[in-house]
C-alpha cells in the first residue's frame, strides 16, 4: 500500500510539473505574439514623451519608420486605457504625423521646391488622416484647446491630405502662435506658405525673408523664388531664379530653375521666352517628359500646332501612360 501511495505522489508531481510547464509555455507564446500590445504597460506619459523624442532623432528613415510603427501600436492600446485623457490622443496624433512624414519623398521644403506637394502617397495620407483624427479628439477632450506644436502638425496634415481648404489651414496655423518662435525652419516656411496661399502674399513673403533662412544657401533661395512664383511676384522670382543659375553648376538644380522660369514666362504670355527655358531644361535631361510637355504648350500658344502635336506624340511614344500628353493631343 505504501508503494502505491508513493507512486501516486510521484505521478502527481509529474502532472503538476507538466501543467506548470504548459502554462509557462503558453504565456511565453502569448507574450511573443502580442509583445507590441503588451509594451504599453511599461509606459507612463513621461516615458512616452521621451520615447517620441528619441525616435525623432533616429537618422535612418527606415529605422525611424519601424520605431514609429511600433510606437503607434503601443499608443492605440494606451488610448484605450486612457480614453478621456487628451494627452493620450495628442501623443498618438504626433506619432501618426511623424510616421506620415517618413512616407514622404522629402521634406516640406524639398516637396515645395520640386512642385511635389500634391504627390503624396496613400501610406502618408493614411497616417496624416489618423493624426488629424487623434489631434482633433485630443482638442475636444481638452475643451477645444490645442497647443502650438499640435496646431502646426494638424495644419500640415490637413494640407498634405487636402482635408481642409487653404483658408481653413491658415486658420489652424494661426493658432500655432508666432512663427518666429518655431524651432524648426520647416514649420516657419510652412506657416509662410500657408499665409501666401491665403492671399496674404506680402506678409507671408516678408516673414519668409526674415525668418525662413532663405538667403543662407541655394536651396533656401530656391524656396524663396518658388514662393514668389506662387504669389505671382514674377519679377522677384525671375531675379532670384537667375541668381541661382549663377551660383551652381548642378544639372538637377539648373534644370529645375529653367522649368520654373519657363512656367513664369508662359504665365506672362511670353511664349518665346518660355520655349527657350524649357528647351534648355530638356538639353540637360532629354529623358524628362515634363519639359517636352511644356515645349508643346509653348509651340501651341505660338500658333505652331504641328510642332506641338509632333512633340506630344513623341512623348506618348516614349511614355504611353502619359495622360497629360494624351489629353493635350485631343485638343488639337
């Protein structure tokens, strides 16, 4: 009888060990599978703020994107646990905004200079829309208040996604306070361009000239010349674009300047001058279809329809998916 009791005790011990091992294994599996979602337990608000600031300093875009993706997942759970805390939504909005920027083809200045502000990919738009939703929710929870940093993020998100009109974007950006106090020159420049686009050209250009670091280097001068162009201050834009040409031998920049000069002359109905500039741009890069499109427009405006038709047909032969060339040919 003692032997049977001893055997039962030994078997019971084995069963308990197996059960404990199964429980531990299950917990480890769940921890591995849902580790992103469990990390929020490690964070309080101060730690989240510090983590966001740390991620902002990550130089490599791919690494920053991965870090922000994980942080966005963490903040989704954090919002669930703090559903009435405005800061939870503001921080989530900031992370989505920063993640949206990682999907852009460049900084605001680079997109503006290269006329790429409307070429925003779907991943960037999705993150900016999430940022808008979170920041607006945070503001609603905080008695419709919003500090200057989140105001500028909200305004830029609305701008990139066409979520609001230029007038509405300007109203939001005004809530960000005095642009002179901004630490980031990109935000100063955005404020100035939002001002220019809201038909306050002189004020916006003055601010840009004083605080936008537009005279420090070639890219700054390019930014200012482009701002003058969209403000229809063509004389100043022409002077500054030509100054850039005297300052650089970089073919990429020179092509960009010739294209922008061509657009100015075209808008001023100086079609021979525009044709000259677009031709100079094409000589720098014969594979670029944009100068060819504009050369055709210049020929058409000069009444040389056959030449316009020939060059647009050439564009379609090279690039069958070029819808602009196809639509222009339909007008002939």
